[in-house]
């Protein structure tokens, strides 16, 4: 649109001068005009300020190279994320909706661990975790949204009964066994005529999801966009047009922006689900009481497959870290080590020159 938002000098000065004496810090702006929160002035003040909200993610006993936009890629979020794998909880077991007692206890322990980290909400890295939504809720008082399907009640409420919602899933048949569960948890029937179920199993390149390999997002984008456009076009001009899209699979969010751009329709996914829940626990700096929680430093907590699993349970892991993830981790370590050595050498040269 050729313009951008600015603040009047008087407004800027007024906000910068506003202080919260009880917590000992105030709001400032960075060079881009965005609000910047300062840490509390002293240790006593810190006790009166909440931590920045973070997300807890329950992971399957399964590893793969996640794309940016995937729940398992921490870079998909603008807040910190804590991951915990449940040993023995494989994709097949999760899809069955039934957990043997030992794996069930590990799931409960994982939820408890995430709760103890102080996360603001808990989700899962697979849509089939919806089967264990009630179990997770019984363990914690934090909000639980194990699947992007948890957004369905709000999405349904936003549109008329004769307006359809397209539900995209990795496999078109996968939602059928979950019908009663979705009705119970979300209050909607996926078999209702207002829902159009769209499977992505035939999208070229997306088969890598089922194989546990890296998905070439750039090559899949045009095919998935075409599927979305064709789905919308099929119902355009009818008495029941498609008004919104919901991606059920946690590996579909990397394509959300492309589909939004192509269809001009709202696209809901696992990332929008997590963001909306955590936003309800974040300070809105533009009005009301500000600076009641700490700002995030922008650094995600490092995580590797199997991290945070108790030592006595690591042997229960069915799968191992994906070789590509191992290689990337080692490369990052080598890069950091090289940078540290160069930095120390530079400091040494400076000391000798002095």
C-alpha cells in the first residue's frame, strides 16, 4: 500500500515516559518503532514479572528433518519451545488411539515435565494426538491443544451453515476413524456436508512425509497450491462455497502462506492454533497494562531427538535421530567451535598489540 505506520512524537514520548514503579522498568521503542521491553531493574522487581509465555510440544518416537513451519522446527515460533519425546509412542501407535500402560505413563510423565518447565500451553507434533487430548488435560491445568482441529469450533462459528470449510489432511481416509472423537472434543461432525475432506497423499513430493524424509517444500508448493485452488474452484459459484481452509497435518503449515496468497482465504493450521493460544497470555504493548511479563531474548532452547528423556528411558526409544539431523547438529557444533577459536585468537592478537 506504499506506506507504513508511525507514531506521533507526543505519543512516543508519552509511552516512553510511562513507568511501572512496582516492577521497576518501562516501555521503550526500537529503531523500527516497535515496542521494546526492558528487563526489571532489580531482583526484587523480577519476582513481580511473569516469564515470557513458552510452548510445550509432545513428540512422537519418530524423527525426521522438519521444514520451517513444521511444529517440530522451533524456528516456526516467535517464542521459546520445549520438546519432549515419549519413548515407544510411534506414529502407528498414535494413529491407533490406544496406549499400552507403560507408554501411557510415559505420556503422562512427559506432560508433567513440560508443565514443570513453566510452558503456557501444550500441543503435539502429530494430528493424531487428538486421541489423547482428554488424557493430557487430566494431567495439567495449562491449556491443551494437541491438534489443529481444536480450532474447529471457532472456525465453524465464524461462517454460515451453507458455507464450507476444507479440511486438508496427509491422507483423506485418516479422519474417518476420528469422527466420534472430533464430535466429542470439538462439537462438530467432520462428516457434516459443510466440511470438505481433502487428502494430500497424491501431492507430488509430499510422500516424503510418510517416508520420514525431508520434504522439498519448494517443489511441493505449486502442487499443493493447485490442489487448494482446484478444491475452492470446484465449489465456487455453488450454494455451498468454501470460505476457509484448515490444515490438520502438522507438516502442512509450510504451505499455508502460499495457499493464502493463491486463494485469498484464511488458512488455519497447527501454528495458528499455537499462536492464538499463547497470544492470549502475552502482553499487548499497544494498550492496557504493559511490561507485566519478561520479553523473549529471541533464542530458542536447543533440542535434539531424545533430549529431556530420563536416562533410564532412553533405551525405550524405538527410533533414532535422523542422520540428516545428526549431520546438521555436528556442523553447527563445528561452526560454533570455529567461531569461538577465531574470536579467542582475535582477542589474543589485540592483547599482544596493547
